[in-house]
C-alpha cells in the first residue's frame, strides 16, 4: 500500500468511508427512534420505571463512594480538562494543531447533538421528581429538565473515545479502556438515580454518532497545517 501523504499522528488506515457513513445513518435513526419512544411513551418508560423500582443503590450501598467519584469521569468540565491536559503537550511538542482540532470538533458536536435535544425535550429525572418518579407516567414528565439524553454518558463516550482515537501506542488497550469508561459512567448515573435507563442508552448512541462523524472529518483535519519549526524563534524552518 502507498504511504499516506499527510503523515502525522492522524494518518492511519481507515475503514471504507461508505461503511462509516452507513453506521452514521444507522445511529442517527436509532437516536431519533429512542427520542420518539421516550416522548411517545412506547415501552421505554416502562423499562425506566422498572429499573428505578429495582433501586440498585439500595442493593449495593457500599459502592456509593466509588460511584460518586467514578461518575465525574463523564462530567463535561472534567472530561475536557483531562483531554486538553493529555493533548496540549503533544500539540506543542509536535507543533501540530490537529489533535486539539479533533477534540474541539467532537466537543462542538456533543453540544449540538446532546445539548439541543436536552433543552428541546426538557425531561425531568428521578431525583428531580422525588417520590413522583415512581408514579404512573413519572418518567414522561417534560417541563424544564435537562436529563435526556445523558450528558455524562455522551461526554464519557466522546472524550475517552477521542483520546483512544488519537493514541499513538496501545490503541487497542486505549479503545478497550474507553469502552469500559463509557459503559460504567452511564451505569453509575442509573445507580445514583440521576438518569433514567433510556437517557443513558441515548447518551451512548449520541456519543458513538459524534465519534463516527469526527472520523468522517479526518481528511479535512489531516490537511490542517503544522507550525513551522522555527516559528517565533527567529530560526528558519527545517526542510521537510
């Protein structure tokens, strides 16, 4: 196979584009279907209520301190801070903005795909509803909430997925860790009662959709220029 002309940290063998596009379409339809099922009260609210009645927090109370800390790995500010701390030294060392551009694009897409639906639906969560969450139709209250889809879950999928996507070594291990974090962060929100199960399902789907769209944008991101080696130092850039 011919070598990539672009080089750099983002140049890797890519799956066929049409397969990725098909997956994007599939996840988009699934995301829309989950949203419609929640709004129309089609089966998913019954699952939400059943899991809430099961009360996982009361079954494993010893897990609460760990879960309280673990769920922070999906909090937007913390995720963004960790990702920037991981990528900024590499950006400065390599004089290559592409890793930060990938992170910026992924963050923007999460805000659009998750934030817009949150504010459009206004779904309330179990903690906000209190005892009313177990009442008939409790999971179908849409006023001024921001529960659906789960932002913690989507942030976990995207942040850890992007870091695995950009990893230079041990990418399989990084991908496995990213999946583990995304799955467990979503489950911790259910354990803590901050989200319904359907919120988490939608968060996983929305996060996966963002990662696939970022992958489709890689050719454009690969063309982003690097800083010249001598930029800002008075030295001439080394020949390439």
